[in-house]
């Protein structure tokens, strides 16, 4: 099966972390992809970093931006979905550095009528600050020994970083919730468009989970690759906090689940 691939990375005012993420994609052992940066109103520092990076990069990088008007991540993701030239879309975020085989793993694992659910290994701030271009290109940033010598807690979960074939395949079978994780997920553009993309009423996080629910309701099956498609999650001073998700957002997802909804009227296509 032959198909084209686009990667969508969401961002907002995180240019230093985003640059590390770009180094990660530059280092991929599968390079046939388009990279779209879905920018929800970052300031000039992000634009300047991307423009400088593009001067020496071999990647096809497209920076999509709109003026900040509160959190409109869902709208920006929908715009990127429609702009993407790929048949297959990989989604991640501006604080998730992909290991060298991240894209290849998604592409090789893609199956019709499925989406892929990945995970991440979260790093403390001390590790996040010490990871630079050399550590990413040498893969030290994913080496548990290097990470532990630079502050990674000994009690932290390590399996996603150390599991290799065939054990990672077995670990992917561990029962857990099959959900679309916006930091590490992929699916067919046609499937995402068929459920009308992300619900733009969701302004405070959880848009990924809700769309994943609709995909499953539409018959698209989830397949776990959490121990195969590896990325390290850089520490954010203000990361996603589930406790801050509003009741309105929870109600949207609850209604999606209750009604077994396959489509949102507030996504890519909206009624006037």
C-alpha cells in the first residue's frame, strides 16, 4: 500500500521546545513527509525561529498561523488537516521530541479503517533543559542511561524507552484505554474528515479524546503503538491539567459518548 504522509505539530509560544522537536523530525530514518506547524497565535519568536530553521532544513515545513483569540487549537488543527497534502496524518505537539524511528513506526503500522494510539515518556525540567541538538541527533535524549545521569528519576516509568522488538510488540497488547492522544496519534485524513475533524467548541483541552470517540463510533478501530512509536515529552511550566477542563467540555464529550455520535456540527465544516 502506497500513501503520502503529513505530520501536524500543534504549538503556542514554545519556540525553544519546538526547535528541539524539529531536530527530532530532521533526524528521522523515514523522510518522505510534509511537516505542518499548526500555530495557535504564537508571537514573533516562533515565526522567526521557523524561518531561520527552514533555511538549512531539508524538510518540507509549512507554518500555519492565526492571530491569538483565546485558545483555538481545535480550529488550527482543522485548518492543518485540510491543508495537509498527505493521505495519512500523524499528530504531535511542540513539546514531544520523536525518536529517530517515530515516523517510520507510524507509517509501517498504518492499516485501513484504523487509527494509531501512541504515548510518551515525560521528562523532568532538568532533563528537558539539557537536551540539545547533539543529544537528539545522537539519540542520547532517548537513552535511559543518559537520561538518568542527567536527572531522570529512577522511579519513573522506563519501559517505553527501553523496550525493543519483539518485546515492544507484546507490551502494546497490554490492556488500556484505546484513545486518540494528540501528542502521539495518527490516522487517515479521509477518516478524520468524515467525522468533521476536531470540535471547535472545545477550548481547554480534550479535543483529541472527543474526536477519537467519534472515530470509534464511525467504526474506525484503535490500535496501540505506545511502546513502539517513542517520543519524549519535555516539561512544560504550564502543561495540560485535566482538572481545569470545563464542565462545558466534559458535557460535549459525554454527549458524544451517550449519543454514539460520529459527527460534529462544529468542526471542519460548520453550518452558517
